[in-house]
C-alpha cells in the first residue's frame, strides 16, 4: 500500500506534538476525490491548529494545511477525472479533515475547484487562502462603492499573508495603499509590492479617548482585529467600509456606535472558509486574470515539507513576510 509523508499534529492531555510522519492511504478520511498534492502553503490558522491552545484543530491526529493544489489521482465524482489539476482550501481542511501539508489527500468533491488555466499549482498556493481572502475583501469593498481616487485604503497586518496580498491587489488596481506593519524590515518590501505609504503598527493600535478622529481612510482591509479595528472605525472617512477577516490582534473590539450612526461606516465580514464552491470558482478565475498580482513571484518564499514546522512557529510569531509556499510533490516514500 502506498506510503506518503505528512505533517501531523497529535495531542496528549494539554500538550501537542508536531512531526513529519509516514502515513498510508487508508488512514485518510472519506472523500470522493483523491489528490496528489504538489504544493500547499503556511497560514496563521495552520499555526494555531498546531497549538493545544489554538482552538482550531477539532480531531487528532490531524494532517495540517488549509490549502492544497495538485492533480486528481482518483475520483468518484464525474466532475473530476484523474489528471485534472485542482485546488482545495478552507471548509474543514486542517481543522477536522486532513489537510494539504501531505503528499496525498482525499476530500469531498464539493470542496474542489478546477485550477484556472492561467495559474500554476505553485502560483495558486502563493495566492492560497490568504490571497483568496484578500481578493474577496477587495471585491466586497468595491461592491460598497470603493473606487481608485477616493482616498487612501489602509491595510493592517500588511507584511503577513492576507495583508501583503491585499496591498498587491489594491495597488495593481490603482488604489493608494497605506500599509501598517510591526516589522521595520518590511517597509521596503511593502513599497516594492505597491504600498504608497507605510506606517508603524504602533500608530494603528493606539488607544484613544475619542469616539471619532479625523476621517483618513476611504476603506480598509483588516486581518488583525482588536485595537487595529477599533482604530480603523474611529478614523474611517464618511461612508467608508472595512473588510474584516482576522483576529491576530485580539477578538475584542472597543468602539462606540458613533462611526456607524454619524459617518455611515460599514463593517464587512469576510469568511473565505465556507464560501460556496460555485462562487469560489468565480473568484479564482478573477485571480487568474485581472486580479493576479504582477509582483506575485516577489512575494513567494518556497520551502520543503520538512521545513514546515519551523515555518508554523514563524507565522505565529509574526516573522513571516509575504507567502510561504510548501513544495510537497515528491514526498511519497516507497511502498
């Protein structure tokens, strides 16, 4: 029976262990589509799933990885045939269903998206859940009326996955982007991928006794939450919207009703994990065309599966710049 390499988290009591293990196909859970995974990626959620106190993983042992791109090796669904190039991300992957940080995967057909013809598997995982979330954020902001020339757009957590992708996507569409980061070393990188201005995170997490401050931002993409979201709400320009997709800075937000009732500010919740697959396919087609960042290659740091445990530590510590892509093809061992 074929063996393959997988990054697995196990739990014993209040502690978790993380290791590259050799698994067999029959250890995978049910799903209509079997995939030979070529690339995956490292996400903040993956880092949380590796921790006992991360409140992400729901079953153990668990193969981590909320993203995967590869080739169908077997399918019980007529929509997919062996040899098809596909993507799967979100849903329960890396949470309660074995994920993409393994050379083999099996998933429900309803979670699978055909890989767009103008994207490689590597590029798709450089985009991954983070880029998909950023694209969805931009899409929702534009549905609320955002257009280039209406003022600066603030992106928090800008050196991370969602943030850096949002900077690149917005800049490519002609928006004036202000990037907020806690990494002094990331300033030049953020300007290279399109930021017009870079501010220190200390400015965008500062507390204030004022319910409203000068309206600065036409819109914002916030993957941080906590004090950052509170700052955004009180400094948003009239009628502005903020797309919210993360809580790395905390789940609690101290604010008042005044941004909403005096400035008409809109909060747009972005959930890319459970978006219906038909809508998901539409966004991926856009990401392969007009939304594909020209600077995508600049944003990629590629690693091997064996390096993934250290990369998960780095993403939780905020030391990751851009997108960490994991090459997992070639990891199967002899049977």
